């Protein structure tokens, strides 16, 4: 736990410097997804789903091919948006209405992403091929990291 927290701290500091170079949200999301995906152990799919005209559409990501659009009000990503909070899912197979974009995913964390007006504009979605991979420290740090968007 201590090692993971220290790693997140270093990643946060790195991302703070990187995102200063652009005010473009897409560029920031792409950078965040790439850094997290390649620096955090067990991140199988790391990316963003963005609200566009009432639909949840894939944004910048790292990992295997993703679902391009998530059916409204189904799955973990929509649940995170509808509940307005971070969701930790230790076993995606036990989550009602889970959308399996890749059957290798076993656990998931979804963090709402907000704009300057505190409105949800999408989510950061991270999947792992291990059950019960994410915990409260992931939630805390990923919430802090998504604030950089």
C-alpha cells in the first residue's frame, strides 16, 4: 500500500508538470491515460468515456480495443455518472448490467470527471485482469489525478 501511494504521488507530480503544457482537455486525458497505463501495475485498460449529447463515447485510452459507445444507464461507467461518485468493483461479473468490452477484465474503478463548473463530463475508467485489484487509495489518487483534466 505504501509503495502504491508513493508511486501515485510521483505520477501526480509528473502529470501536473505535463498537463501545464496544454489547456486542451483531450491532450490532457491522453497524457493521463498513457502515464497511468504504463506506470501502474495491473492497469489492463485505462481511459476515458465522455458524455456527448447524452451518449457515453470512448475518449483517449490505452489498452485493447474498447466499446465505442456504452448503452445508456448500463454498466459501471454509467453507474459512476448517475451516482456522481467513484465506484470500486472488485468483481465485474457480479455488477448488474456490466458491459464486457473485453472478457479478460475482472475488476474496475470508475471516477467521474468534472469540468470547471463541477458538472460531470465523463469518467476515467480503469480495468484490471485481477479480481479485487482496486482499493480506496486508488480512488483517492485517481480522483486527484482526474482533477488535472
